[in-house]
C-alpha cells in the first residue's frame, strides 16, 4: 500500500530541519493547520497527514474495525513515520490526536522525542474524581444526534465547538470540514473519540510534553488540562489567550509561538 497516498502525506518547510508532525482531530483534516505552518516551516520540516476517513486520505483504505480504536489511528501515524524514516519527531496532536500521539510515543520511542498536546482530553465523560466535561447521558445524546442526522448535527455543533461567536467565519469553516467528512466514517471516528478513556496511557509518557489549553473550551475544560499535566511527569501546561477548541485557527500566532518555544527549550 502507498502510505503517502493513503494518508495524503505532505511535507513542507526546511528539508534539513527538525521534524514536526501535525495531526488533526475529529471531523478535521490537515488544512486546519495552515495558519501555523508558515511560522513552523521557517525552522522545521513539517509533515502533515489526514487520517483514513478524513480529508483527502484514500477512502478505499477504510477499515471499520481498525478505526474503531485509537490504536488504528496511531498505526497510521507510525506507518507514516516509518515510510518517511522520521526520527526525533515532535508530534503535535489536536484534540483526540493528542492521545494518538501518546500511543505512538509508547509504540515507537525511537521516533517520537517530544509531544505537544493541543486541547487534549484523555476522557470526555465525567468519572469519580475526574471531570471530563460531559455526563454519560450527554455523550449518548451527542452520538445519537450525530448518527441520526450527521449534517444537521455538524451545522449545530461545529460553531459551539469552535467558540469565538464574534468570528462566525471560524465556526462556518469547522462546519464545512465536518460536513465534507464521510458520514459513515465520521460516526465511527466519533464513537472512537468520545467513548475513549486514555487516562492510563498518560502514565506511559516519558518524553518532554507541552499541553496547550484555551481559556474557555466546551470540549476540554481547564480541569482536563490540569489533570493531564499532573499525570504526565515534568509536563508543561500553557493556557493560551484563546477561546474554543481549535486554537490553531482562532489563535494561530500564539499556538505556533508556544510550539516554537517548547521545541527550542526541550
């Protein structure tokens, strides 16, 4: 299989620079990183990919069993790293991809040397002693609505997830991204995302880790950022002057600056 075609792999920036891999979240694709790429490409070799079922990845590679687990998405990333022989990688994962990065770092410590977790959540459902931001009933309703009317759910939820009501064009962009995702594949990715519990996996992280959170995020409240920081030894939590769940779009300069500062200091 042509891995580069399967995951629509694109490489930009300095050919001899340190490697940064950018991985998107649910309902998105690599285009979501376009506003931070110029600041990173000056110093780094930037690798972008789309997960199978998203963006311009090869839909013929879809396998529901594989992508019903975060392990399947981690395998995508690992195979891209192997195909390009990437080493000493800074993996930047948005939302659920932050947890994908944790799995890849555990699978291939010889390849992943730093993690950047953008608006991460190891578990979306509240639990005893843990606040993920949603009750089990909330998630059941969310998934039921998504599965019964994906386009309607996307139009209603994307602006809420994006936040930044004063900039409606951002919510519209996320809506468009959601709506162009294959609904059947999106349903699987949604269940994989919102029903996941990766809390135990955080304890496997041994590489330098940066956690980026927004001041207000309906998907990943600030208690989650604090939990991730407290669970990963030596990790650093930065609260961006941004709102919503997608700071790479709403605050790209701050997001890129935090990533640059972290790589330079790590």
